C-alpha cells in the first residue's frame, strides 16, 4: 500500500496536477505562483496565503499570468477543469497537496476527474502522449498511521486506473500501474472471511463461510485491527512523565466502531513522529503494447487460479 502511478499513452507530455482548495487560507501574503487580478479561485486563494514557504520568495513574477501568456489554460477548480477543452492545461487546485478523498470538497476535482480531462486533451495530440497519475495522499495517510484514509485514497487510485483503461485502447496504449515504495504496514492473518479490512479482526467461523461475530483476542486479551504498522504515531509505547517510553496499561482496548472511524490511527510498535517507508517489494501491473516484458510479480491468489486451471483446463 503505497503511492502509485499509472502511465498511459504512446508519446510524451504530462498533465494533471493534484491540488487542494485553500478554504483555510485567510491572510494576505505572497503566492508561490505570484498574484493575479483575473485569476481563477485557486490563485486568489494563493494570494491570500501567509508567508511564502522557504525558497519561494515573492519576486513579483506571476507564474500563472506567465503561463497564460504562453497560451496555457489555467484551471482553479473542478468547473474550470471541466470547461477546459485543449492542452496545454495547468490545474492549480491548491498551493499544497490535494485533500484526502474522504475530505475532498465538491469544487475540487477528484483524481478520476483529472484523469478524464488529461486523457481527453492529450488524446488530441496525433503524436500520442505520456501521462503520469499519482495518488500521493496514500503515502501521507500511511505516514500518519491512518490506514482508512490510505485505503480510501487507494480506492480512488483504482478508480482512476479503471477510467484510464476505459478511455484508452489496449492496441496503442501501454498502461503501467505500480508504486515507488512500500510502507511499514502489514495485515494480520487468520481473520474470518468478511472481516472489515478497516476494522478489528473477527474470528473464523466454525461453521459456514462468513466470520463469527466474535473478535479475535491477542494474548493480552484485547482485540486487534486487521491492518497495523511496525512504527509510527500510533505506537502503543508512549512517552511517560519522566521521559521514558513504556506501555504501563498495555495496548489500548478498542471497539469495532472506534477502529473503523475515519480518523482512527492504527496501533504500531516503534514510536515515531511519522511512519516510515519500507523496503518491501512492490507490484507492477501492465497491459497494452509490450506489457509482456513486465514479468515476475503476481498476486499470491493467482497461484491458486493457475494451478486450478492447470488441472481443470476446461
Ligand atoms: Zn512518503
């Protein structure tokens, strides 16, 4: 579970810049892109931002206006993005990261919205195109130990991939889906079928297919979530008044409702301010021209299907 990208097209060019609307901005200041009187909503927001981040001094250059001067269409929200008809197109929906999908306001385009528009305008290039789409907030949610938002944004990424696949032709478009790294995240096993992946582990049923309604208890007598992290802010080892780290009460007790809350931070082992990346292998999936050159990593469950097909070819 890590940030990923899908690459489509048979030429080169890039678009789709995820962003976040700046509903919270309210102080006059310099924008990293400069100011503009006739700018889209985002640029107005950018103008109201507080002190420009380090390395983004206000040198009086308005990058949005400069872009427009070169014939670039600038979109500041979903409506403007929808109205755009051709490239070059620059989407500036915030001056920082996009919202998590769970928190995204209606005026902010989703990753799928940006994917649709990017393919729509880039497809007009008779030489083809290159498009990279990243669901970068998956990474941030993992760093925060907030598996639910990581999953929700992961689903958003899957939606964008499905749309890209729908809007392109396997005959002339190579689509690659992969990630640039993994996180220190893992899934506990032996949960009964139907256990919510964003919640506590239910026991395997003694009869029937679905899980029993009993929560699986660890050796400390407490339930545990399906998904957890090896390190992060959710560490069960907390800093004590004397500055040492310990877990005098053991792990926190949890209800299913608490575990499935959008803001729930998973339990972790090693205390860290931000959960880390990891060295675990990531998968790569591809379709289209030359995709057969990608080989060697498959989902574990595929093993069953291959073996089953081998013995039952009909
Ligand atoms: Zn990261």
